[in-house]
């Protein structure tokens, strides 16, 4: 779960983008009948239970064993036009809480964070990508970057998630994509277009590609800046995962190119001194700093 984003003063509150998910008037029972083969006799059993004991239709259906909790989540997502993805039983991609459990508490935390960002560093006054940084490995950068990207995609805008961690990439495992090509080869000029679609509507992923021997030099090349400018014209939102700051200045270079940064810390793990060093280094440049988010996942 995410807690307490400590933001710099927000700019442009009047330009916050509306978060809209239009509801459909069809009742959930009709959706369950259509999508989950719920029979009219089952519906009558649910309604009879509601008349006697109360309760919401979906909750009663689950309690009677007629549908599963996942069935109801999927139908609610359809009813309210909200992306919901079943990735299977992988222990890794269940971290994508905004896609797998869009109505859960953790997903709500990411929606609140999304709102803060849209009211602040991503208010639209200046085209910016958002780089996600942290002092060390294991702080949760990939978890935060991936779920933020899903949350932005759920607004309906084309969203690009870039794995710029050319040292210890992880996003290809979260989304189960081929990582034989990616940003590293793109920066070397070995390929032209390596953005891949993922099961989440409106979300696209650029993996890191094979780890190169010179990751810092690759992200410092003018080609990376040109790519970033191109992405900002082609996508409504761009979220960039970065290497841990403990590896060197890669993350700060990437954040400067992106234009905006969000720092991630893990309670009782991330040291105050190392976080202060990271924030101080970001403030030396022109990067718009959103603040620090505490990751308890």
C-alpha cells in the first residue's frame, strides 16, 4: 500500500484532468447472466435472498456460490467501463494491483497518487514524462511505476511505460513480455520500434532489452532525449522506471530527460541520509520533483 505523498507546492489546480468512468444503466444481474452464464433461476434465488436478508446482488451471488469474487470484479469493470485484467496465477504479476484488483484499497491509493500528480508536476503546462526513482534496489520503483502506468491508462489516454533500468530490469517479468529487444537496442540504433502492447487497454510497454555494458553512456546520448520528445508527442502519459540511485547517476540523468520525478521509499528500510542525497541531487537540475511516496507493499 502507498501512503502520504509529500509534494512540493502543486501548480495549475484548475487544469486537473477529469477522471471519468461512465456507468452503464444495465444492472449487474444482466451482466452476470450474459458474461458468466448465470441462469434466470439463479437470479431469482439471489433476489429472494436479498428480499429476506438484504445485501448487494454481487455479494449475495458470491455467498451462494453461484459466481466467484473474480467474476463480480470482471463484471463490475465491464459495467463501469474500467479495465480489469486476469493475468493468471503468476506470483509476480499479481503486483499489478491496479489491473488485477482495480477496486481494492491498494489500487485506490494509486488513483489518489495519480490525482496528486495530475494536479502537480503533470498538470499539462509543460510536456513531461514521470521518472520513478529510489535510493536502492528493493524500494519498489518497478511496482510503483507499473501501477501508476496502469492507473493513467485507466483514464483512457495512451500511456507508455518505459523500463529505463538497463542494469536490473524487471518490468518485462511483471507484464510477461519478450525482453530480447528493448530500450538498450533502441538507443544503440539496432532496432527502430520496439514498443509492445500489454493486456491493459491503452497501455504500451517498452522493455529494457538486453543489459548493455555502458548503461550510463546510453541514457546520456542525445538519442535518448530525442526519443523522449517523440514519446511525449505520441502518448498522453509517459512513465519511466529507473535503476537504483546506488548504481550511479543513471537515474538522475533519466529524470532530467523525463522532466519530472517521483521518489519512492520503503519504511524502515530506506535510509534518511541516502534519500536526502537523492532529493538534493534532483533539486540541482531542472527536474520537477513531485515528492516522496512511501511504499509498504
